[in-house]
C-alpha cells in the first residue's frame, strides 16, 4: 500500500503555519458580548435578582435571568436550566447574564447584579446523596423529560441506574476459592483542554439559527439545539472549526443555547459568549467522580467465576453524558475477561457540584483502575503471576461471551496477543534493577484493557466524495477535528483507493451541518471506524461510476477497468487509460458527445447487528467493535518525597494503524494524561462545595518534565474485517490501563495496596505508614547511617 | 470617565503598527483584538499555560502577562513571522514531520519557544529542551514528539550558526 499504513504528516498544516481558525478566533460584524454571573453557593434558593444598576452601564443591551427562559434543556435528561431558576445547584452556577456592546461593559454590569440567596444544605458526596434523607438536588425529577434508556428515580438523587446480570451470582461465589472485596474511589477531574468554550450565535430574519462554537460534534450540537429550543433541524446551522481540544468535555450539551437565545431576544444580533479558564471550570461540565464497590471471585486454579459490583458516579448538578457513562461502566464492568456470573448495579447520582460529562475513555479508565487492581489482588491471593492469571481468563474472539452475553465476533481482535506482547516489552518476570538509594524502590505493574464506542445501536455516519475537473477531490464528512487526526487518516484512505496523492485531496477544516455529510458524533473513538466505513463506501460508489464510464469508452466490461494512479485503465493494457480529470464533470468524445456528468460518490454507515441492552440484564451487542490492548509500567517510588516516577511505559494495541505516527501521538498523549490522572489530578472542593482549583495554577496537568523516561508502543495489526483497512478506534484506548498499571507497580515496588486516586505523595507516605511501617523505619535507618 | 488612550508603536513580524491602547490592556489583547493576529492564543490568562507566548525583542514572553504599553517600541515575532507567507521555517516543518501537534492550540507557543532555544543553543540536550518548554502546557501530545521535533530541527540552526 502506498498511503495507508504510512506515517505521512497531518493534513492540518495550518496549525504550524499560524492560520488555523478556531471558534475562539471567529468574529462577526456587529457582534455583542455576553457575560454570565456565577452563584457563590453550592445550593441556595434564589430570593431576588436586582439589576437596575447593571442596566445603567453604558453599552448594556439586556440583562437576563432564569425567569426569561422558563424551560429545561439536556442531552439525555432535560435537567438543566438555561440560567438558574428558583435555586442554584452548584458553586458557580450561572444565575444571570448581561449582554453589552463591549465585553468591558458586560463585565462591569455583571458585577453590579445583586442576587439575594437563602443558603440550603448542599450534598457533596455521591454516597451521601444515595442516602434516603439526603437533600434533593432536583426535587422535580419526576417532571423531567428523558431518553427511554435513562431511568431516573424521582424523590431521590439518582439520575439513572443500570442493571447487568449474567449467570447466577450466588452460584458463582459458591464456586470461588478466593474472593477479594474492595471499594475504590476516584475524584472529579477536569478534561483540561486548552481552548476555553466560546460560541458566537446569530439568528436570521427567516428564523435560521447559526452558531460557531467550540464543540466536538457539529451534528450533535445541531440536534440538541433543535430539540431543546423546538426548532426545525434544517433551520439550525452549526459551524465546526478547528477545536482546541475536547477529550469528551465538548461532546454533550454545551452552552450554544445561551448565545442563541440571547440573539433571539436581541433581534438577531450576533452574540459572543467566551469563557475564561475559571468560568470554563464552572460552566462547562467536568468529569464525574466514582465509587466502585467490587467483589470478585476465582477458583484456586485461577479461573474467574464471579464478579459483583455497585458503581456510583458523582454526576454533579447536571448529569449530561454521565448518565450514559453509568451505562458504559455498567455494560463493561470488568476487564477483557470471561466471567460466568456477573451482577453489577451502576448509578449516576446528582450532587451539588459542577456538572459532569464525558471524558476520554467514557468511564473505562475509571472502572479498569478498580477492576485491574482486583485482578492483581486476586492473583496475589492465588499465588499466581498476574500476567498468567490474565491470560487464563482473557476473552477469546469467536468463542467467549462478554459481560453483556455477546459472543465476540471471530475477527474481534487479539486480546491475548496484546497481553503477551506488552509483557514481553516490559520484560515481565525480570525484576527491576533496584536503585542504589535505599529509599527508592522500583516495581512493575500490568493492566489489560478493552473498549468499544458507547453509542445508540443506530449511530450513523456518511460521506460524500466529489471529483474535480483536475482530478483532485473534495471530501465531505461530518466528524470534528479536535487534534485526534481522523481527517488525515481519511485522506490517506481516499489517496489509497483512488491512487492519487494526499495533496490532491481536500477535507475542509470547517464543517457546516447544512453542507457536509452527517455523522452522529465525534466521540467514543468511533470516527475512523464509522466515518471511514462510510467513506470507503462513497469511494466504491465513485469508482463504480468511473468504471462504468471507462467501460463504455473502451468497450469493455466494468470489471475489466482498473483504477490506479488517478486513472481508469483497461486491465492488462495500462496504456489504455482515461484520467479521472477527463471524466470528472462528464467524459467528452472527440465529436463533442458527452457522457456521465459530475461524479459524486456517496456512502453510509450504520453499526450492524448492535442491540439495545435488555433493561433487566443488560444483555446486548452494544458496540460495532472493541479495541483490545495492554499497558505495563516500571515505576520508582521515592519514600522520602512520596513521589512516584514512571520510568518506562509500554502500550500494545491489537489494531492496525492507518498512520503509525499519529497513532503514536495518541498513545504518548494518552499515556502522559493517564499517568498524570493516576498521580496528581483532582478537582478540589471545600466543605461548602466551592471549587478550589478552577485554573492551571492549582490544577496540575502534566508538563514536559513529568513524562516517563521511556514510552514504547506497538500495534499488532490484527484488524476487524469490516473496519477501514482493519483499523479500529484508538484515541480513548490510550488512556485506559495507566491508573491500574501504576497502582499495581507501586504495590509491586513497596508492597502497599492503593484503592484511591490520585496517588499523591502525601497519600503514599500515609499508606506506607499504615501498611508497611517497617519499610519507613528501614529507610530512616539507612539515612542515619549515611549521615 | 473616558479612559486615556496611549499611542504606542509595535513592530510585529517586521511590520510597524501604530496603535492606541488602554493602560490595562495586555499585549495578548492588543495583538489579537487590535492587530488581528490570531495565531496568538489565550487560555489561562495568568502565565501558566504559555499558549500566548510571543518573542519580544527575540525572547519568549507570555503576552498575557505583558502590558501593551510595556511593549512600546519592541519588536515582536509571532508564528506567522517565522517564514515568508506560504512557506514553513525548519522548526515548523519539523513539527509537521514529527507529528508534534494535535489540536494545535498550544503549537504557536511551542514553536516560538523552540525557535528561541535553538537560535541560542542549537546543541540543546533533551533536558535543556524539556526545561525550555516547561512553562508551556500541551494536553494532547504527551510532549514526546515535540521534543523529537525540536531535536530534529537543531541541525538547521547549527548550519545557520556555522554560516554566521
């Protein structure tokens, strides 16, 4: 192959030239500016909003409060006010807004708005929120509209729950010789993308709504705006531009409805709402917190037999995508292993914290932290090697039943191969060389992983390919570009299929929902698989039209035409060709007769044979593919500072790569992000529910000095037959093993078992004191001797 | 109360701009909103993330922390200023060829900082590269390919130094 499988540079080279355009850079003439006012309480009744003074500020056009928008919006459940009505539900909740001719005037006026509150007791912990006497975040939950697969429990804080049942759990545990039971905790964290959310909206006199904003999925934004505001879909035009990072945080219902509604009230004037970093942390949904209660059993010869779990997600004030993440972790409640008896209940629970939504991995990194810790703890109890234990239980394509009782397709991938290869690359079984400093300890840790997109069973995609009269090609797809590189991979596929260089292919950086092909969303590592499959069909369609014309011209059958190097030639006579350019707009014979006409290929994708989960058991085929892999690390724990340094990180993915360099970029990025989440990241709240670290000073994302000394990755090239060139999704997968692998390596290094994230230095020292006090004594002793 | 406007001169990418600014306006604000130079981004607005980095008289600064009036008379280079329009400087090419960017929002800050580093120290070690970019945040790449790109571009700066 000439283009597929090659590490060609990304096609979005404007990003290094400096003229890539983001929504952040977009302006419209006559644009006015909105500023939101944040509530200083986590839970409080709104008694009065006074804004007379604000209206007097020169340049102020309007002040809005919750009363101006008496309806609720939301993605799977309409649980969200446009601006808070009756009460505020979290610290930072927008309670009023100003629109003014300048941002300065809007900011000044916003400061003059006075809101009187009556504080209410907040509920700040998901377990507390589950208790029967907990304060209710949403008293009117019974009134909320919601998707049919979401099950809120009115009168409680439960936003949804999911039941997974396989086999008979009592029978499973009766067969178990060893059982481990633990509770794991992971805090709320931030997606930490760099482009703060911005949206510029205008309404036209014919009722058309236009929005330019920072989002992952233009068609999801269109659909949500139309549904929430009761607009016809074709009257909503969403413009997607380059996106400065999303990581799931720009996938759900964002803030587009706010400038749109303001523009409607202001006679269609373009309204810009741009968040600063702190506002972004308050107004944009973050990632949920998690409690995982798990009980897992195995026989003495190392066969997993039973897994019981109760998973509780802290969804914050609005549950956005988190209700679906509760489904995600509920349907994939354990690693890629076969277990006969599984019983899991998962819940998303409202609290008075920032709203939450998707984050790269959609709950799988989080559940695998707990599940892959369980695996190591079971292996330890069994006296078995953790890798061997995993290989004994790993899913076998074509044979095994997953936790949702799906028989894996024969070409599903190579879970065992990934585990073996990762073990080989980390030199599993060879103990790490211990450093000479007696307070430093090294260890190795392992974790296996899997994931497929969590999406409706009919999440569709489409593609359109237009041939131009110089043989170049315009490709219309709907998937967003947020750095993941899908459009480069799609261009490589076009180049390969048509035999034309990538330079002759344009996939415009902008997506306008009324001018590009539909795709459901840009999430779940589904883009390349879904949009890629649609694109291959579009290219097939185009090629069949090309063959038809060439066959007519050369008076041969269509199967006697082959397309290569941008030409259609007679098989066996490569000198008898017509260039694609010659037939792009219709082929003309020497006498002037023309045939064909402009050539346009179109293709569609819809996941095949996926099913809706059974509400009682979760039984389903929930995804069109799974990517399987394994990660392993070698860490060094410093018992003076409590710091953990990852020396070496290995990742193996079973899938082929369309562009190995871009896959490497995903792997390195996901590795650094995942390890940082394991060790440092946490949104902190005080006892009143105030978010304490809404900026990059106190919320520490990884920097260049924090990365592992060595990062190694490998793809096994085991493809799924219906995937484009076999390639399955990668973006989210690169996050999944790290918290578990690092925790397992710490246990291996110092014999301390950790059950909570992040594994910060103070936490590690505290746990060493509890679990291995003699180790600290030894360190102290050694230091004394050294003086 | 009308705020006083101060006339200043900025030489950006070789071109001179005369512009009136308020005393509290940052260089970032003026570059983006008054001179329409959009390659310079803003994210944290408090000197933590470095996406607003520009070269001020040849040195990288975070333009969100510099007042426009402080930059009066200064020469400023942004990403567009590294190579003639339509071409890429070696450091830009290296970023492209090594996959050293993803979403691209931080890229301008990294490339300008790398350009400054290699101009002064084309023999920079991996540790020195990490040190030089430690004030910048990239949430996408994991830095590895950025470091590789900077290492790869070093040879062009060495050649330039030898020519001088």
